[in-house]
């Protein structure tokens, strides 16, 4: 070895040999230092500077570190370049955190050396440990650090740098519970038309082949381009392999445009897009954070839904080789290496066919549908409308120009109304009020009330009107409490709210609501959700409003489906879950679904049975508010209509309930349907509820909606629905 290269190593060995006389003692055993005279050993002061520098490094406080350098060092290196050196090394090492311990210290009159050990905790390379020596100089009575890149990592001395070679596994797929793909990396084709080039004699062929590829009704596809003057109209995306099977037919159609691309593909234009979410390129603001986690920086990462929640599983574990490269760009050594591990696959609890058809069932409405397995909490379908096509977030997709319209849509298609939308519950809330009334002891199933048009018990000339008044039908007359729920008599429930409040049981309804899970998150882990609210009433006005699901109370459709499931299963509140399992590509699960019990409804068995019977009468009794909708359905349904007043021109339409078919092949389900500003619950939400039941048990819709000419086709001249059908409209209307 040449003498010039040997001398520095001998000097370094000599330094550490000398430090044997001045090893740092543990804090408890270290003697109290005395202030030495100039030029004497001053270990505590040297240690304090070194320790402060290392603590700042651990906190990524680069300005504080830079302030500790010598003036010569600061003249030679700007703060920006200093920061960049540390950040670059952190990225190359995929540094998550570090520990640094002082080993030894030695000082003379004008110079000092501190030995320290750094343990780098990295994302890809595990823990790396290095012993480093820091040189210090006395400037103006204070120790300053003589900085060079070897203080970051010894391998960086002499102008060396690190070079990283990444091995990135393919992103994992997302499936439904039976293994049907919802999301995968794939070759796809953007489909669209140039309307001016379409030929009339090819319309039927065009719509037939596109309907099979896009899995949408021909009438829906035709509506996208009919009458358009645009040069190009986007229609959707399909897998390349599916397009290839129809390629000869497609190629022969004039005006049809097919543009291949490769990316994250969301099947059928987005199956449960609010659940799967979407991926985006890493933003500049997040780049360093992701790089320090082992990303090369040019990957797509989860930005919403399960893509975001499951990022760690879906991305797998990256592998890397880290090389030390000389200033002449020659590899000095391979410093570390780790192998990649494959990504995990997410299997949701969703049933793809049910989800797809439930989305169609709500098409054209703004709102939500939640379908739960009644006795476990599995989410079998979760719909938020309007929806969106997650494929539009892929820049190489020719149809991605439509993303701007989605992001700027006043209807907020990216909002998950099923978990984040909050609404007054309307008459569905009477389930809770009935339970509170029975549990209070002030009412029984035999209690009666004369349900007329008017409610005048508030006094002071205040008159509230039942929904039958505005609908122009006869008032309900003398009703038992269960009959009051069946006919959704507002005066009966206003009376309950007022009576309980005046009897000193002011929080009976609100506490019961919170016992049913309202006013707090359901606990679903994978999707963002709102808590809603169900505050205690402050006066009699609040009390009568909350008793019929109005006032300041707000709920999410997921909360409603959850508590209705509990009513149906005997009182157990299950935490709703969306993940069936997380598994490796060979199918070995690292997580598998198990029901999670959150609690029990705070009601007796007798109260629960009374509520169940009343909900059955809503559907089965000839006077029930949903009788007409469910006539002929062979599946037993228990439910409640709701029509919730709000700031819009029309009320929100609700129907919530559960099935009790007890079939061995299909577990019973609970469903909540909300259609924003759509009208009355029995006329809008109840038919949608029935369709979901038909799809679940029969695999397809059976009965047309009142507003359809054929399944999923609404004629342009559709007349308004009759306003005289029985419904549970809880409006507090002014006197005529």
C-alpha cells in the first residue's frame, strides 16, 4: 500500500488509541465538569456541540446543523447544497430514521475530535451501522465542525456518491370476494367516436359491440354522442384482449376510434370506484417522502380508496442494490443489496355483479346504496351516485381529457356519499323513536293516539300538519304505536318526543339514537367516513323534530344500514368491513375477514320484536306505506320509508330495511337507500330497494321501476310520478 494512503489510516488509529484515556462515561457516572483554563481539555463542551449536531440530524433540522459548521465550511458550501447532500443520501439509503451515539472525544487547545456511531434504519436495506470521526475547530471561543460528506456516510468521502438500482414488483390487484377483478395492471383500449364520421347503417352494429365491451345499455351509449358536434366523444375503456376478440367487427365501423394504452385498469368503467379509489403520479411535494420509503419516484401510488389504504400491501417490498460510485463514475463497491418481494392482493367483501347492478339501479339519481350481510357486517355493495371512471386518472388514456369535467362537476362525483354524506334521516328515524318510547316505560305497544291532520300540543297557536294533509288523503285515525310506525304518523311521534321531554326524559330519543350507532363513526377502517350528529334536544321544538328524524340530526347511509342490520339480526351491532382477505399471489392469506361486534342495541327482546313486527307491517299490511312497492316479492322484507325535508326543492327519499329469507345459499342482507332531493321515500327509494333485493336473490331485476319503459331506460316524455301514493313525509308544513 502506498505511504500516502497509509498515513491517514495510521493517524486515525492513533487518534482512537489516545481516546482510550478520555472515553465518554455514562450520564449517571460522569463527574461534574469544572471550567478549564484556555487550552485545557474541555470534553463536555465538545460533546455538547457534537450531540447537538447529531440530534439535529435525527430531526432533519439542517439549518441547525449548518449553523454548527466552521466559517470556512460555510463559505465553501451553501445551506441549500448542505441540505441537498443529506437529503440525497437519505433518499439513496431509503432512510426512515437514525440513531447516533457518541463513542469518544479528544480535544486540544484549538482542535478536537469526536467519535460517534450511526445506525441508519432504512426501508429497503435494513439497519446499517457506521463508526465516524468528526473533526472540530475552536472559533471565537466555540467549537465548530469541519464538515465533509464522510460525516453522512464514510463511503461518501473523497467525492464519492451513491447510486441505487431498484427492483420494483408489479402492483397488486383488487378483487371482489369471489376473485373477480376490480382493478389490475393491464393493456387497455380507449374507445370513442367521431360523430361526423358515423354511418346510420352501422348504428345497430356499433351499439351492439360497444354494449358488450363497455357493459352498458345501448341507449346509454347512444346518449353520449347523439347530437354532439364534438370532433371526438369518449365512450369508455375496455381490455385489449376483449377488443381483440371483436377487432374485425370494430375495425369495419366508420367513426369508431380505438387508442391502446397500458396502465392501472379499472374494470367496467369503475366497479365501486369510491371503494377502489385510484392511483396518481407522486407529486413533487411528496417525492422525497416516497423515495425515502424505497420508491424510485416514477411509480403511481394510491391516492384514494383502497388504492391508498392498501398502498403498503399493493406495492409489495422493493428490492435495491446500492453502489458507491467514484467521482470518475466508476463503481467502487456494492455497499448493500436486498431482494424484492411480490405485492399482496386485496380481496374485498363486495360481490361484483351485485355492485355493478346496484350502481345501475341508482343511475340518474344523486345518492347512495349500502348493502350489508345482515349477520356479519360484510359490505356486499357500496354505491355512491354520481360515480366516476377511475381510468380517467391515467394520463396515457386518450379519454383522460374528461377528468377536468369530473373534478369540476358540481355534483361532486368523487364524494363517497355512502360513508361521508350526511343527511336528515326522516321517518326511518321513527324506528329509534319507537324503541325509545317503549324502553321509557311511558308507552307500550297497546298505547294509542288519534292521528289526524293537525298536531297542536305545542301550544301558542302552533299547528303542525301530518303528511296525509299535503298528500290529500284521509288521516290515519286511532292507531296503536306499531300502527303509528306502519303508517308513519307524524303526530304520533311528535307526541312521543314532546311527552318524553316534558316528563323529564329529555335525552331518551337522542341517547337511544347514539345507542343505535348514530352520531359516531361506524369504525370502517379502509374508507373515510363522517360521524354525523344526533345532539340532545334543548327545547320542545328540538324534541318533536328529532322524533321524526328532522332538525339538527344527521346520518350517513352506512350508519343507517348498520343499525337496521342490528334490528334484523337480533340486536348485534357489527362493524362494517370491506376487506375479505389480503393474500399473496399464490393465495396464502395474511389477513382474513372475521365479524367484529361493536355492541348491542340498548333495547329489550320485547321492544326489538315489536319494532321488527312494525317494520314488517310497513311492507306486508295492506295499509303499510310500502305495501304497493313490494307486492309480489317472494322475499320477506322488513323496512321503513322516509322522506326528509332539507334545503332543496324536493325532500330526500329514504328506504331502509332487511330481509329474512333464511336461505342456506344466500345470507340475509340489510339495505339503506338514499336518493337526494328525489321526492318521497315510498315512490323513489322503496322501488330501488326492491330492485337491489331482486338482484341479490335472483341475479337480475324483475319488476320495472314506475318511471322505466324497460330496465334502466327512462323515456324522454316520462310524466311526473303521482304525488298521492302513501308515503312517510315528515314535513312540518305551515297552516294553509
